[in-house]
C-alpha cells in the first residue's frame, strides 16, 4: 500500500497510454491515404504535380486541388517507403500521442506530477476521439492548432514563440488548409488582451504569419483555397460525407460516444471556470467556445475539440487544483481510478472486437475495406469497357491502377454536382442509371458490399443487361452482357 501511495499516481498513466497505443496501432483503413500515395507516385513517374485529374474518365478536365498540401502527402509517403504499411501506422500513432501529451507539457516543465484523476480524463478523451485516429493530413492541422493555442496560453511572453509563428504558418500551409483557423485564434488572442499588452513584435510576427501561406505551389489560388472550399465544397460534404456531419444530424445519433464530452469534459470545465470565475481570461473562454463549436460543427473536428478541452483543464488545474494532492495519494483513490479507466476501456471494446487482432497482424491495411482480391480478378480479366466504382474505392483504385484504367469517381474530386447527378441519382433511378451506362460506355460495376451502395446493388441484381461475375467479403463485380467487355 505504501508503494501505491508513493508511486501509484505515476503508474496509473500506463492505462491511458496503453489504451492510446492499442487504439492507434490498427490496420490502416483510410482510403485517402491511398490517394496521397497515388499523387506522389504520379509525381515520381512524370516529374510534375498533376493540375488536372489524371485518374477519372468522367471528368478529364477537372481541376485537382491537392498541391496546396503536397508536403503532407510526402511526409506520409516516406514512412511507407521505409517501413511498408507499418510506417504510416506508427507515424500516425506518434502524431496522435503528441496531441495527447502536449497538454501535459506544463507539468513536465514545472517538474510536477499530473493529478491522478487526469488519467481518467485522458482515458475518457481517448475513448471519445478514437474514431479520428486515422492516417490523414488533417492530423497536421490539428497538431498546429494545438501548438498555437498552447503557445498563446503558456509561452506568449517569450519572443521566441512569436518569432516562430511565420515559419509555423509557412509549413502549416504546405501540410493542410486549416491555417485560417490559426489566424482566427491569433486575432482572438489579440482582441481578448488589453491594447497596452500589444507589442511591436506581436504585430509584425502576426502579420508575417498570416501572409506566409502565400508561399505555396499555387500562390494566391492556394492561399484562397481554404475560403473557396468553405464556401463551395463544404456544404456538399456536410450532406454526403459522414465525417462532415454535425452532431445535430440524426444520422449519427446512434454513435453515443460522440456526445460523451457534454456529460464529461465539458461539465468539468464549466465547474472549474465557475470556481475561478474571477480569474478566467477572455482568451480561455474563447478557446472553450471554439472547442464546443468544433465539436458540434462536424464529426471530423472531434479530436481537436477534445484536445483543446484538455489544454483548458490543465490551465485551470495549474491555476487552482480541483482537489488537494493528499487525497490522490490514498490507495483507495488510485485503485478506484484504475478500475474506472479499465471499465471505460472494456466498455469501448465490448462494441468493437478489433482489439482481438494480434499486434503482429496490425501493420497492414484493412483488406475488408479495400477490394484487393476483386481488383486482382479484374487485372487478370482485363475488361475493355469502362468501370464504375464505388465512391469509397476511388483512392485505392487510383493508387493501384495509376490511371490505367481510369475510374469513375473518387473522394478527392470536388465536383459534387457530378456526384449527385451521376452517382447518387443513378443508384435510385433506373432510367438515370441506364443513361450513365450509355453515356460513359460502362461494362463493369465494382461495388462495395459494406452497405453504402445497397440501392445500386438492388438495381444491378434486377438489371437484365448485367450479371454478377465475382463476389467476396468486400465487393461485387457485375459485368454487362456484351461481348465487348472481355473481347
């Protein structure tokens, strides 16, 4: 019991850390990563970054907006070249670990042990955000926003922090187009402070930081892209893509863990702020409002929102501890916290059996999500007519085929009018489906069996011109009853 009192509040962190590693070291199931690799390999082959989409036969002159985050693709590609699929999986694990460890930095700098109840809070945050532990360049955007907020909370009096901002925004603009949110955070910090605290180097560094993203491969076009994306593309994403759905959308009400912050971290922050209501800074209130807004705005911002909440909890705890340290050293408290952490982990894994996959089998991509066997079948069959592919297969097919043959659609195209008129409508309307087949001379349908394309499968099963020639646990292949398909 003496050991528990003296050291248990340190070793309790093994539980959330193990939970984090178990949740991140998983088979790669991110279709966008294949598209990153397709673009990098295209560049290595041709020596230029594609301006027009080289992978689609339906939209051959479609502008491919990807050069603005070219560095993010390369950073994910290099680990793949060095370590196969283990490379991006472990690299993603490193970034996620940094996101969750950064809020604890002040305790390390002050040589203080985080309060043991924080281990339970971190376990809860990992549980809430585990769905975002994916190999995406958006991780870089989340990381830079967390670094910026942490710097403004804890290092705003250091000139080195301000001098680093232009370089930070310059790199940020090459990694992910979320840097305008960083600009909003910077401006919010300025206007939440007294003008008497504004210094010349603050203004100069902020202006340079906001101008630095102009230095990107697309110049002004790349600088404006985040704003054009918000205006023109995001409304379609919020209709059709799950990760962009707001928490107010009834289609995600069954994912209860997404709403857990509102009964865990958020009430705790409100309680702490109420206790410190005379000391809470305006910028801290802004960060709290930002985290709430991001959490509600869409599923994709869930992890960033919770890490911002963790930053705030550390800030509030450093100002005034929630509980006296003595109570944390009691063995009953430590054991109870460990049991609560383990209980939350068991609850999460009760609904997700993927934890049973041995660690040695996790360093690959998830074959249940991507049509590896079906594509091998088509490679052998060599169809001569065009292929209609499920939306979720687009990135994998672009990477595997490199534009030979070209595909029907992929998730990096921002032409959502085409998506609605030719992909969605053809699933629900037999007449429209036949028009699409005739217009694009389609002889093969490669369709996912995960459920998103069930209306299309129902039509193909009843279609007199098509027959199923292949199926496995991932995909169906339907071929047209036309000798030209395999001539």
